[in-house]
């Protein structure tokens, strides 16, 4: 069965970091939005009952081993859960930068779970429920459940408890760097630099932030609420992050923020025309910039 799917990236409009739990994950409050930057995954898969035998599965991602691994992990997790085996090949054409805070590995993993479930169904195998897919996704990473149904959403828990949030479409500029940031490294450094926050204090902070987001109706209101608790830590590890943010603010974006653990920085613009003009200016100054927009907006 041959299937090609586009897997969108994400940005975080807000990311509040709470205390870490027994699993090692921090409690989060975030606002996720998908953006029109994509990886393209090509699946040539067959599924059969395993009967104790493993399938012959190959995943290629233009020598990006980590991306290939998480797709393979997703399909193998589905195999173990259902008791069927996949045979075939998956190829990943990367359009989302690696280790950039935009969820490239997570969106690929979620896409693999969804396609794997489709292949199983077509082969006469068992249906995999939404709840089962969500559980498998959570086991692969905190951001993976969002990409099973990517639309503007609140994210709570470790980011896996999701609630759709109506938001306007946002014209964006994205500024990339060639220097990646490890999410695990950023969180370790964040913990070193910040005293642990009590759960009740974090819950109150998150509730106040949620109330503000529920009132948002315009692009300008979105821009005024941008916040990321990890930004200062990432800027210390990679000063170019805040330099890029400052450049965008000086160029007149409505608001700018680092996405996730970075280092991608985005600017919210008043229109797509303004975004295109701004991106052309900063590109001529040596920044790696592209125009984008959020998906699923009203």
C-alpha cells in the first residue's frame, strides 16, 4: 500500500513550564498551533499477522538518523500493540528543520501511527481506536499526541491533554539557525537556573494565562500574549536566538517569540504581504527566514 502524507510543523504561542513529575517530564501549559511547514513521508507498507515473526521495515530520512528512528519506533510500537507486522519502506523528505522547536520528529511519528493504522485496516487487521493511538503517541513523546489531529489547541499535562482553541490565522515569519538546540539540554539548564515551582503556584499561573487566551479574537491580541518560559535559558545557551528576536521586533513585527525549546524564532505580522516584505529585508541582512502561516485558524 503506497501512501504519501504531509506532516506539518508547530509553534508554541505560549509555553509555561511547571514542576517535573515522577516520569521526568515537566508539567506544561501551552498553546500549540500547526504551521504550513512540512515533512513529506512516503509509505510503501504491507501488514500481516506477525505469528511471532518481525516484518522487514526500512525507514530512510536523508541520513537524518533521529528522524528515521522515531518513525520506526512509532511503527514498531503499533506492531507490538496489535500483534501484526509491517513490511516495506518509509522515506522522509525533510522540510522542517531538525532540533528547531517545531516538532519535526513528533509530527513524523504521529503521521506514521495514523498511516500504520490505515494500512492495518486495509489489510483486514484490527481497527486502532483514537484512544489507543493517543496512548501510543504519548509513549513516543510529549508533543506527538498533538499531531494526531493538529489544530490550534491548549496543551496541558505534559502537553498531551489537548483542547481545541479558536484562533485567527496568523501571518508569520520564521527565522532559523544552523545551530540546533537539544530539548533535553535546554530543560536541564532551565532546571539549574530556576527554583522549582510548587504545583499550586503553577496551576494558578496557568489558569490566569488560559483565561486571557480564551478572550483572544484578533491577530494583535495573540501577539500581545506570546510567552515562553524556556526562552531566557535558550538565549543563554545560544545568544543568536534573542538576537534574531530583537531583529524581528526592530523590523516591526507585532510580536516575536522562540518556539518550543528553540532555536526557531517567529514573528507575528499584520498581513501576509507585510510578512513577505519583512522576510525579504532580514534575508538580505543574512538571516535564514521564510514566510509561513498558521493552519486551522478562523
